[in-house]
């Protein structure tokens, strides 16, 4: 990955990544916020297509946008988005004056999705599990999704609001990630079909989750606040209006 060769000059001019990418013919500039917004705006560009293959790309773009906003919401502590191995979400912590608590992964039936529960560690047998040193690679989709739903530690310690998903919303987001996004980006030779109405419904659920993380969670920091917010608001409105028709 190349260094930001012109970033000091851009910072001095108070340029955003969006502005810099309009002007620079030398480098692509991106951070976790611009990465998420670009995927959202890219989803909008597919709406003008008249063929049904646009739903493939819209689903992929929205899935990536949602994952990117999960990462952005967790990145106030950069290490929170780096993996420490297969037991990433098994740890013991003490928050403020609370008694020490240990995390427990709550798996869903027939699903890779999970949530994180916290229990008083004094009532549990001692665990010899120690976190390995950071492996320095990004946490995956399911870990990011679990953490943005955790109101106690991952979101709570930053005074952020955790994402709450209904059963229907979670099933829709899971279907879009597994069946549409992963199914199409790792497509096996076959004949397959995806119901457009189901993609529309899943896209609406995903958009609501994106909107919450972008604004209501209070976990995402925008260095160029008004410009970034306006781009997100405009894109979400355009997509909502189109998908609800």
C-alpha cells in the first residue's frame, strides 16, 4: 500500500479525501469513512441500469458499505478492528466500577452470525485462555457485526449506541451477505436465480442499519462533517426512494 505522498499538503488546505480524489491524478486516497461512503454512492450509480444484473452490484456495494460502516464505528480504538486469532471475542474485562465480566459467544442456529453476552466472571471457573498478539489483519464480517451490536463493551465503552436488529433485519442482512454477495463473488458453475423483490427488501433493511451506524450510533467521526453527512444523506434517500417503489 502506497503512502499518502501528498496528504500533508491536502491537510494544510483542509481538503477532504473526496476533494483530493477529484483533483489528484497520481494517487487514490481513502480512509475507513471514505471507503464506506464510496460503496454507498457506488450503489446509487447502478440504479440507472435497465438490466437485472444491476441487483448483483447493488447488493455487493451495500453489503460492503454496511461492513465498512461497522469497521468505522469500531475504529475509535484501532486495535478493536484487528484480529487476535480464533477466540477474538472471548475475553475478561472490568468496566469502571463493575465487577469483572467475561464474554460469551452466543451462536445462532444454522448461522455464522453470533452475539456477545457478558457474565460475572466470579461465578465462572478460571479460564486459562490468553489473547494472542494481534495478527494485524482486519476482523471479518461476522465479528464486526457482533461487536456493533454489543452495548456493554465494544460500543458502550465509547458512549456509543449499539445497533439493534430485529430477527427479520438480521435474517435479511445475513441472506444478502451469504447468498447474494458471497454467492455471486464466489460463483460456482450453475444456473441460479435471485428474487429481485427479496434483494430489494434486504437492501432496505441493510440501508436502515447503515443509516443507524452512520448517524445514530454516534460512533463514527467525520473529519469533514457536513460534506460527508450530506453525501450519505443524499445517497440513502435516493436508494430508499428507488427501492420503495
